[in-house]
């Protein structure tokens, strides 16, 4: 599926989540007709980023922005993930970092990275990313409240 097709599908999902074309138009700076064009596969019109942000915000899920991020090789991670104490979160980050580095060194030792190794490394990196997200959440909660999360 092409990027344009994926954006059209994500736009359709966001519009549906909001409740249709009329509420989507009300939530954004564009007209009802323009929202319809952004969803049609035969239309060359693609949703602008600011409109995508507005629709995703009203849909309460980054449906369109996730497609954009994935196209660029990124994933979106929510700021508010899980609970945790700062020391426990930092321990998890350190543990996952060590595991990821060990996997990386083992995989790169022979100078060749095969498909299975890429999948393994991706899994380790995702686990590390989750640990870091939890750590950030704990630290930000402490900053925001001035107390122990």
C-alpha cells in the first residue's frame, strides 16, 4: 500500500471516529467538501499536517500522524504510559539498555546482519523504547507535581 493510500485510510478512520464529515469539518479549518476529498482514493488531495493533528486530536488517537511517523521510520509513543517509581523506572531503562547493547554487539560481531537478526534487534529496541517512555513518565510526573510519583 502506498503512503497516499495509507493516509487516505487513516483519514477515513479519523473521520469515522469523530462521527462523520460534518464534525470533522467543524474540528478543523477546512470545509466538508475538502474533508471528503482527503478520504477519496482517486483524489490527489492529501490531508495537511495541521488538519491531521486537529482530526487526530478530536478522534483522541493519532491515526493519521502514526502513518506519517511510520513512513519516516518512527513510532509514536504516548507520554502517559504506565506507572512507576523513578528508581524502578531507571533500573528498567538501564537493564533494557544493557540487553539492547549486548544484542547489538552479538549481531554485529560477524559484520553481517540477516533478516532474523534485524527482527531480534527491533524487538530489543522496542522494549528499550518502552522502558525509556516509562522512565520519562515517572520523571515528568515528579516535575509536574513536585512530589514522588
